[in-house]
């Protein structure tokens, strides 16, 4: 019997057994199905996993060679086979590790040299040694980028708000003119540094916004001094020079850093400017800790592996098509958006590494919002909707606001209550009692009670950590990166390319002349032509 068949059989066999009943059968279920790593606790006892299922999933991980693929990634093998690239974002945080070879060359001296340059630049800008063209210190930094060149910087900057003690960072990503207009409104170009963050330095949104921002700077900064206000983060030296960025203001990285994995290097410059080099180093050290854990912990005690296996159990065996990421941490407000790119751009694939259509589903839809806000919006569906949505809760043991500790206690209570309610549910009998106490009788009682039934048995995991520090944030992001990796290996896909974003980009370029009122020979469908006709505009 194949490892998959075995798991299918277990899924069928366990069909009617509730998660709650597993706690009745195993008094130590919490201890047996949770894992600690430093201050982090990962509780997966409120899923349907039992020893047999876990063994089956671990066998699957062994069968597909998760460990050897992991080692190949860390070693610098070209595991991104459709782009013929190594995958080495881990090298960017390999502060205490040894050499990492790509094509026989150790990349670490280059990584550490760039990190030192970033630190020096940040320190000097933060202490006012590097100034704006008029000699004043920079007060604001605008990061212009999109996708991984935006989501990482903005998510981490918000997450680490208590550590911000540098210039104020702002972020522009969307080609929609509203984004740049609203972001630049109120900023003074005379004391604003513009960072153009783009791995390729060709992305339409970023380059268009960068040109607009440069023109905005030129409204007060003399043309010969404009480069004082520009920084580029990119793999392309030529294109950054063409844009007018001085060589010593370009922080480069290599093609083995994927866009959605790039916050650890130059793309993290705005974060370093905001929180300072020391806290940025802490952020890297947190990720490095998780890397070592992922590399060395046995599979059964390996947090990213377990998170990945639970994801596979839910996606492929239970056939749950989405998963919700629910941080009870307001400062992780953009984490779900960040994880959407990390997870869905990595694992939203339909063919296996060898080009054959996948025989099973790949990455699920990832979505979420911070608690408690989500509770007052979409949790209704999570509790009583017809679909089961595995939930991934996150909560800090304490907040950064000791004076508001009571509010943090309410936050924790809500987080724990949600996972308990999802698992426990409320049966018809209890709902009827509730209605009886409110004076209902007969058919009306039954009708009212039915609306108050919660089926329960809805799985969730909870990740608990002490406090959202730079180090903890680094660990959380690396945990999710490696989870995506584990799932990708199990599905046999390439988690490191993103061909699915290309076609739309190409068609947008072809449509632009038509939107601007020109005519072309390009064939388009009736709907697109109808929509174009209704624009009735001229650029
Ligand atoms: O279009 C998708 C994508 O390539 C992402 O993978 C990437 O993070 C984003 O665009 C931005 O790319 P760049 O950093 O090259 O501007």
C-alpha cells in the first residue's frame, strides 16, 4: 500500500471520531501533540492527528525525501530547476554558519560584506552623518517596491513598531496613482529618502512609481544632488545606474534570493533604517535559529515539518481548500498578506517538477486578519459555515504595553476561546436548553435552537510566543518559509518559480496602447473589447 493510500485509509477510518473525544482518550494529548522551541510553543492537539496519522505523515515526508531536499537547499544546489537557480535566502541569515557554495564559490563573504555596508549606511543615516541634499537629516524613508519587495518591508516594519527609532518609513507599491499620491502627501521631499526596491529593476509598478517619486523629489532637490536622495536594492547594477543611483547607494543581491524570500538582505534596508542594525541583526538571528532547528531536529520534533504535514493532512486528506492565519497580535496585521505571497506564489502550482499535471491538490488558499477584529467579521462562517477552515492562531504571552496588560489578557482569552469553541461546538440538546431558558417552546424552540448549534470538530493550531520581538518575528517568518518548503516537496512542485504571474503582465502591456486610444492588430475577446469600448477615454 502506498504512503498516500495508507493516509487515505486512516482518514476514512477516523471519519466519525471527533477531535474532542481524543482529549478524553488521552489525558496527555496536549503534551503529546505540542512542541516547544525556545519561547515558542506550537500546539496542534486541536487537530485530528493521532499517533498513526502522524506516523503516516512522517513516512510520507521520508518517502518524498524532505530531509535530502532540505539539505540540498541549504547546500546551494540548484533546486529551482525551472530557473536553474539555487535557493539561498538562508545564506542571508547564516551569521554563525560556515561557507555556502554556489557553483563552487562561497557566497558568504559577499553576503556579509553587503550586510556590513547596509549597517554602516543605516547607522550613518540614523545618526545624521548622511544627510539630505540641504544638509538636514532625513526624516522619512519611502520604500517603493511590490510583491516581495514591499510585503516583507511593510509587514515587518508594522510588526516591530515598538522598536522603531529611526526615520519614519512609508511604502508605495500599487500602480494606482492613489497610492503614491496619498503616501507622499504630507512628506517633505527635502528630507525624504526614496528607496527603489526591485530585484529585477524592471517591474512596471515599481519603475513607474520610482520615476514619479524622483520627479517629486526634483521639485525641491537640485538635479545635480538628486542621487543623495536615492537608494536602489536590486540584482541589476546596470539598470540602477541608468536610473541615476550612485554605485555606493546600490545594495545588491544575487538571483538565488527569491523576491518573496528577500526581506533578510538588502530588501530589508528600510526595516534596518527604521529599527536599527542591532535589532535587524536580532531579526536575522531569530531566522537563523529556526534554520538550525529545521536542519537538525528529528522530523517528529521539527516545527516547520509538523506545520507542513498538518497543512498536507488538511489540504489533501481532509480536502479543506483554504486555511486561515489568525494572529492575535495587531502588529501582525499584514502577516496574512505576506503569507499569501509566500505560500500561494510558492505553492500555487499545477504541474510537478517533471512537468506532469499534479495528481493531488497543491497549495490551499491562505487568508486571514488579526483577532479580535476577524471575530466580528468572518468568524461566523468559520464556526457555522458549511466548509471547514483550519485555523492557525498566533498569540504572544505578553504585549508591549504593560500598562494595558488587562487588555492583553482579554486578547488571550479571546484567542483561546475561539480554538476551544471551534473544537467543542454546541450540540442541539444544549442549544435547546438555552432556548428553553429564554422561554421558547415547541416548534419555535426547535427552529431557534437549530440556528444556535455549532457542529464543532473544526481543527486549529496555536503558535504561542513570549513577545513579538525582532528575534521572534524572524523565527515566525522562517518557520512559515520552511513549512511552505516542506509542503512543496511533498507535492513534488517547484516552490521557487512564479510563472503564473507572467501572462497577465504580458497582456497588460499589450492592452495599454488600446486603453490609451491607439489601435493595434492584437486579437482580443468580445468581453475585453466591450470593456475597452466602454472606457471611452484618451490618455
Ligand atoms: O510578479 C511577481 C514578482 O516577480 C514577485 O515574485 C516579486 O516579489 C515581485 O514581482 C516584485 O519583483 P521585483 O522585486 O523584481 O520588482
